[in-house]
C-alpha cells in the first residue's frame, strides 16, 4: 500500500465535536465503519480460502461491534435524538479520497490486512486524542479520553497479532490457480 497518498489525510474531524452529542455521533460513525470494513475483509479472505485472515478479521469486527453497541447505549441513555451527520471514513478501503480498492487484493495476506487495520486503528486513536487535547467541555474531554484509551488497546492488539505474521514474502500476489472470471 502506498502511504504517500495517505499522508495528508488527517484524522482530525472536519467539525470538532462541540458537544457530547457530536462526539458520540462521530464515534458511532467511526466504529460502525470499522465494523463494516472488518466484516468485509473477513468475507473477502473467506471467499479466497484464507481462513486464518478471515477468522482474524471476524474477531476484529466483533470487537468493533461491541464498541458500536456501547456508543448506542450511551446515546440512548442520554436520550439524544436528531444527531448531526458525520463524514468520517476509513482509510484504504474505497474511501472517497483514496479509492484504494487494490488494498483489498484477494490474495492479501493476514499481515497486509493487519497493517491496514493498524493504520486505521492508529488513525482512530489519534482522532480521539486530538479531541481530548483540544476540548474545553469536560464531558467531551472525558469521553474522548476513554475512547482514545480503547483505541490504544486496539492498536496494541493489532501490533501483537502482527508479531505472529512474518513480513510478506515476495510473490505474494502470484496465483498459480487464478479464479475463472464469470459473468
Ligand atoms: Zn478500534
């Protein structure tokens, strides 16, 4: 994956959350997208019989799904309605700025998938850290800190998994038995 084109992408929200409602809205979008992307990665890996990677990404989807539920709970506890729209997008998978569907190469190894996950988990962490650093609203600050801490744990978790997968060998994208294209 080319990191060059990602360099200018900031994890900073276009609109800094001014309230707990805005922060929860953006968090919900971020976590929902992460869940969807991990589930998608799991499906791609599964359809190409990369079961190791499929299982790994299913687990990550499950972790992010828990996050989605926690945030939904907070939103309903606070009886928040009419939440503002958000534009948070994952990097690397069909993001509007990147259109990097090649990152989802069907022969992608677990390691490559994890590197993509690492990039996005770090980005999520930085996103919340950035809010925690700047907010003057104590409630926003506290929640942003909490979410940043959870993302820090995700980053560590992905780093831990990466140790199990050695660097990709050359020729990883060579397929001796390429799939037959059908209409
Ligand atoms: Zn995460």
